C-alpha cells in the first residue's frame, strides 16, 4: 500500500490549501474548518482507490464541500435561508462590480467581513470562482448543480457582496 499512499500524497496533498480555504469560508471559523478539512482528507484517502484520474483538485473540493455542508447541517440548523429579493438580485450594474467595489473600499478586512455575511451557498461559489479560480464547469461539478445555477448564484453573490461593501464605512485605503 505504500505506492497508493505516495500516489495520494502526490495527487491530493498539493490541493490542501484550496481545501482548507473552501472549508474556512463555508464554515466560518478556522478550528472547525480544520476539522472539516481533516475529515474530508480522511474520506479522500479512504476512497482514493475509486479516483479514476482527472481533476484531483475538483475531486477533493467536492469531498470538502460535502463534508462542510454535512457539518453545517448538524451544527447550524439556524443557517440563513436564501430568499430571492428583486432589489438585491435584480439587474446587474456593471459599473459597480465587486472588483470596482474592492478597489473603492481598499480594505481587505472589509471585503472578508462582507464575504462572511453572505449565505453559505453564495460564499461557496464566490470563493471557488474568485479565490480558487475554478471555472463554471468545475464549480458545477464540485457543487453538483447545473452551470446555470452556478452562474445565477455567482451573480447573486456578487450583487450581495457589492451591497455589503457599499454599506460599510470607507477606511480610506490599505493600512
């Protein structure tokens, strides 16, 4: 079994940072995210013989995502439901994109706090797309939803992030 363990190390371990990052953003705190990431890695190791090649990062992130959602269901029964609000989720104002808001805000902590206020389904797609640079297809595969759902959630996440950033006081620049 040493070859299997070495193959696991070479294939999966390079993606631990991405796995932890996703777990941390979904769970909301470092200690629980470490536990979820560890649980996901144990599951990945246990079922590694079923991995048939392909995108190891997406495979691991799928396991992390499932582990995180299982943890959230058992530990946060009160997690916010996501409702559609036409004012928040309506049309897209390209001139006030999250990127422009980030530049205007100039405060990384404010952006982190704003992302943390998003419902988990929106944080998930935003983190996978903007922080982990996953394609829409990869996100769809990881989340087990159609690409159209990914695009819709991402649009809604960006819109809510934009709203959250615009309501925060400006810090006047990076410190």
